[in-house]
């Protein structure tokens, strides 16, 4: 098949520093090119030529600006060529115009989150119009599929799941030196409130009080505002935590950072559609202690490749999980091995490309059958088509498990509003029953920070809440209170 992947207009391919969508696009394209003719259309950048040929993939770069301007330039490239599959990443508003140019081709929308199906990026009407025109909608997790289906029920028949992957050769374990050193906790990602870094820092403080071995925190990632990064550094000093802030690390180098760590911590405070860094950590031989939300639940196998924290707004729950692994070395070493093995088995880019190739080949075969037989696809037919896809995928062992979406509020609002930060700072008892990490109902909030937290908690089912305790503003107030209060 001739496949073209249309990247968003914001970051070039390959990305200069980082961009998970652009990293994903190139990695998948390289694998698909082993069986298909694959091209990428991306934004222009002064460091790149208009056309590159990288590992079997043609990359065409066009001027960018507004999404509309970028799309106009993309169409100029497309109209000169013929394609069997056109994959549009994260831009539902592009689908209608692309489909009108290629009425007989398969046009798919690959969504990496719900961010770009929401205001202010696009309106619901525009999103729905794009979804209707798409032949297929690909999501990177069953969690994202569930949320998208709940929001647009009529589109559920079109949705397929293809997990993301990792370069398992680059993200690989190394033998660490045996001399005594600090046990290193790693966070990698954007320094923004929803990532929960204050939770990690406070958990590290609790761990430090319980473990004789020195504990160190490494934080790799940049912040859109220097003020927030400085406040996180101030918070680490206030807690007496040895924290090393690495700043933005180019993705081409980030694997070296993973190799310096002993445990990866993902304290996300909001829904994560997938969580690529967790797969990179597993491939690097790191167990993961992570919030039990979104697609993270599909990656981390609780008690096998890491520990999932249900009450993920509570630093004490993270601290207990971390301490348990530090103190139980046989279990820790077993999890290291399992994490690497599961990454090799389930989360390679080859597996992602195989899944996508199967989806597209199946869709193309069904379209050709319908054209030859003069069939028209009714709603019932489409449901039967999806059943056929899923049965075929299951037979080949490549259909990601569908999981019922679980509540992800990190605890009841009433309980959160009545708990105080001081309770968390009490000494914790180390336990080895994994269920304890799911049952703690403590909160990191201090009653003096907000008089009525429930009034501020207006979370919705979007990736971003309109305004709530864990919004940028609300979380910023919490950080201020922890530092100065």
C-alpha cells in the first residue's frame, strides 16, 4: 500500500527537541516502510531540507503558520500523488478536505489524546464533521477509545486501538556499578501542574524519613513558565529532597537519563491517554510507580512491572509503594526483568506498525469487496464490519484488550476537602500488601489553602478541566501554599 502520514503543524519531523506525536509518527513510519511505501508530510524547519529520505521514509516539509495555511500547503503535496491510506494525526479539522480529495482511499484519524477534539482547538461540530468523514479513527489506548466513544457514541463503530511503542534497542538496561549510591527516582515529562511533580517531591520526603539508603530525585523536562520550574526547585529545598532538575532533554538523548535511574515515577493527576514515558522506562528495565488512570492502566501490570496508585493525589500512597520496592530487593529485581520483557513483547514499534498495517489492510479489503459487490454500508453493516475486524485481530493476537473505564478521580471530593496536609507528614508504616496503595483516602490539600475545595472541583470528562483544584491556577496556588504557607 501507499501510505502518507500527515503530521500536525506545530513540530517538525523528526522533532528537534521532543514531541511525542512526532516521535511516534516517524517511528511507526519506519516500521511500516518495511512492507509499504510510506511518506510523511510535516512542517518546514530551517534545519531541515524540503525533502528527506530517512530509513525508507520520504518526508516532505511545507510552510506552516495557522492550521489552515499548513493544510493548504499539505494539499499541494497531496494532489500530485496517489495514496491508498492517508493517516491524519491529531487534527480532525483536516479530515473533510483530505477525504474530498481522496474519496476512494482510506482516510484515518489517529488521535493521541482528546486535546484536539476540544475547544479551543476546535468546536464540537467541527470535530464531529471530521469524525464522520473519517473511514477509521485510531486511538492509542482503550482508555482513550472509551472516552471518545462516550463523547461521540455514533462514531464508536469506526474506532480501532493501536498501542504506541518504544525503540527497545535504544531504551535498554545497562549493568549499574555495585558501589553504594543514592537510590534514584526519575520523572520525565513536561513540568506542568497536571503531571503531579509536587506529589513526587513530597513522597520523596516521606521516603527519605523511612529509608536508610540515600534517595535522589531526577526531573527531566522543561516548563512553559520559568516561574513554575523555580517554584518546584524551591519546593524540593523546603522538603529537604535531593532533586536534580535536568531541564529539557532532547529525545535523542533521553535514554541515557533512564539508565541512571532505579525507579520511574509517573504521578499524573489527570487522565493520560497512553503515557509513552512509562513504556520507555519499562524498556530501560525500570519498574514504574504510576497513577492508576487512563491508558497507564493498560501499560503497567500491577505487582508485575510496577505498582499502580489509586489514590494518586496522596503522596503517602506513592511513598509506601516506593519504600516497599526499595526494601524488598528480590521483588524489585524481578520487576526490573518483567518490565523489560513486557516491553519487548507488547510495546515495540514493530508491534504498533503490525497492528496498524492489519487495520489498514483489512479496511482496504472490505472497501474493495463492497465496490465489487455494489454494496452500501448501513449502520448494521458497519457494526458487522467492526465485529469482523475485531474477530480477525483477536485470532492474530494483536487486538489490545478492551477495558472498562474506571473512575479516575483519585478519591472522593468530600474526603479530599476534609483532609489536611499535616496528616500526610506523619510517619508511615511500611506494608507489603499491594491493596494498601488503593485504599488510602488521604489528600495533599491543606484546609487553609482553600476554604471550600468542593466549590473549585468542577472536573469534567475532558483532558483539561475548565477550572478545578488541579488546573494550572488551582495547582499553582497549592504550590505557593506548600512553599510559603
